[in-house]
């Protein structure tokens, strides 16, 4: 997309304050979650229908320090080649905004959970209502010329929002050799400025949409639409030329 917007995440600048998590919950009116310490300081431990953005705490090896902390924001990646959009059987349940974000319409979601199987980043979560819940890059804010709540509140500049190409150029000028998401899956709406290999930060190398999603999108989905269209067309033709079904006398007997 020519006007694609993105969030650039710089783990080296993050202090792990988790203000982005609080801002996300406040804006989206999401409740807090009870957590238990499980050996890692990240809280909560994973994304959920009530936690759309969380900071992953990574204990990385270091040559000059006993321990090196990396704080990595975890959320929907807003892929250009979005497996969730490809496999979703309901038009409009998962859609792309004018800024390039992948957003959802809970009223159209049927709770099939196919998007969970199609996401290479294991992002989609479902609430008690059976509806998909994930980061939408604050589509309701960006469409009104406001930045996402998480980037607005970040005190260190670890999260910045803007034009995708400008953010990539900014990261490279700052000396980051790897901008994760620049080319991955056609380009990501949540990109990372890494100094080391993505695996160190807990991110996949060369993420790909599962083959079964590609097969569904390329072959099976068009066939299913043709079948549905054929049934609908046949119904209309029958109604037009034959008329509505009428019970014959004596059918009740």
C-alpha cells in the first residue's frame, strides 16, 4: 500500500515499563487479568482476548554483563500477506483499514477460529463470547488522525507510529541493520528494529503463511463461493420460473 502506516518497535529503547499495555487496556476498555508468577517477569504471560498488547521479557546472553534484558512488544503484526484474512470465510469479519492495519468486526465473526491456525505469529485470541479479539492498531483512533494509544504513551520512543517507509529509513539511519517486517509477508504493520538475530528476541526467521491457507485461498475458497452462488442462482431461477413452493391438497394426510 502506498500510504501504509506502521508501528516501529525498538526493543533496545524499551525499559519494560508496560505503559503501552495499560494504555491499550484503557483505550479499548479491557479488564485487568489475575496472574501468577511463573518464573518470568512478563505479566500476563501471554496475549488474550483482554490483553491485545504485551511486553515479552527476554533474558539474553551478554559478554560484558551477567544478564541482558530485552523487552519485546508482542501484538498483531498486521501482515500485508495476512493469512487470517485469506482463510476467513465471512466477508468483512477481518478487513484492512485505509492505513493498512488488519482490523476485525466482531458482529460478523462466527467464531470458527480458522484465523488462529492461519496466523504464523499465533496472535488471534477468542473471548467468552466466541469472537475474535486482537490488536487493530487502534483503527478507531488512526481514522481520526490520532496515533495508536500504545505509541502515544510510550515514554522512551520504543514505539513510534508513522509512514512505513519513513520508519524503515529512520531505523537504518540509527544503525539498525535489520528491520524485521520490512519485507516479511509482503511487509508488516508492526516492524522491529533489531541489532541481533530475530530468534534472540523470540521472533520467527522468515515467517510464512501455512501452506494449507494458501491452498484454501487459491483453490477451495473460490470453489465454495461458486457453489454458494450456484445454489443461490438456482433458487432465484426456480422462484422466477416455477414460483414459490405450494403444498398440494392432501399433503397433511
